[in-house]
C-alpha cells in the first residue's frame, strides 16, 4: 500500500482502522479482482493501492477514538471470560469432583445420558440460502454451526438457547464442542443443534456441562465432521436431584445475567465503532481536501 502524500507521517493504528473501512475494502476487492493470481491478491494488490492520509495529529485523534472503543470491548470480553471461568470452576467442583458431597456422587443422583437433560428443537430449524437472505432486512441474527452468519428480517426462536455445532466445524482443537449461548429473537440454519435443558438443567447449566465435556469420540465423517442427534443423546451425563440443580442454578444465574448484559454493551460498542469508523475517515478526507 503506497502513500499518496508522502510528506505526512503515518500512525500505524490509523492505517489499521483505515484498512477496516468499508470504502477501503470495496476498493481493495475491486483492485484485487483485476489481478490474475492468488500471489497477486496477497502482495501486489495491497502494495498497488494508493492512500491519502490526513495530518498525523488527525490520524492520532481518529485512532484514539476508535481504539478507546476497542479497548472497552476487549475489557468487557475479558470480564465475561472470567465470569464464565468462575461458573465452570463451580460446576467442576459440584458435578465432576463432587467436593460439596464428600468427593463422591450422592446416591439419589443418577448416571444418565444427554437425552435425559436436553430438549432438542432441531425440527424447527429452517436453512436459508445466501440468495434468500440477500434481499432481507438485516434485523435478527442468523446462526450457523459456529457463529452468527448474517441477519434476516424474521425469527423462529425467541428466548435463551444453547446451539451446538452439528456439522462442519463441530469441535475445537481440544475436542470440546463448538457452543453458542444465545438469547433474544434469532434464526438458525440446520448446521447447529438447538437445545434447552430438562431434569433440572437450565440452559446455563447445560452450557457449562458441554463446555467441559469432550465430544471428539462421537464425531463422524472424515471430510465433513458431524455430531448426529443420536450420538449426542448417547453421551453420559450426571443427573443430580432437583434440589441440588436448583441450588446450583441460584449461584450461576447472576453470573450469566451479568454476561448477557455485558454482551449487550459489547454489541452496542461494536455498532458505535462500526458507524464512527467510516464517518471519521470521511470527515478526515473532507477536511484534508480543504487544506
């Protein structure tokens, strides 16, 4: 990437944000599309683009505004990771190590399966093609196996659910399932299992159970990894009595309420940053052209 006005010093953070600007991405994609090889796309295309920079002070001002939002987003993500780790530690103490119960599973609990603790809502899933989604208003999240893929104008679920990857990327590098703890109104395609809990398991308790349960052994398919509903249902699961489940839930629910509130703030901050980024860039170019 070459600099048009070479007498202006460069702020590296500003350049990083400049490359995230939708206008820059459009120019890059158009330029890269004219290149003939993949090597050209990664090297020549980037180096061949010319950018105009505002003054160093203006670059630093813009970078400071945007990085302050990113810093807050990262801090919030760290808080949520800490809350989740605390909840996992308590789950492990109660339902893996049985520490509050003398180190062994109480006699009135049972060793069951995932089928005993989950309700599947897979039959309600409806996949939408990219063509179908293209013309839709972007209102509600559209989830796939690992993440929110898009936004659509309608929803089929409303509430708090656990999504567990069914095919594609279904486990992480350590063999744990790909999970999405989601809330509100949303749509899901047919690449993620949609689950809620039963037998005393809340969605949050279910999330903790799966986040600490390796599932590599039930994955099938060499080319397209898959976790079928049948193999998932056969996994071993501890089923405590209702009193214990309720007591545990009373401890973890405040943590997950805080997690959801912080995620809402992250979403707000991310949206604000994404609105400000092109606006600040555009103003900088306008002010630069007047000078």
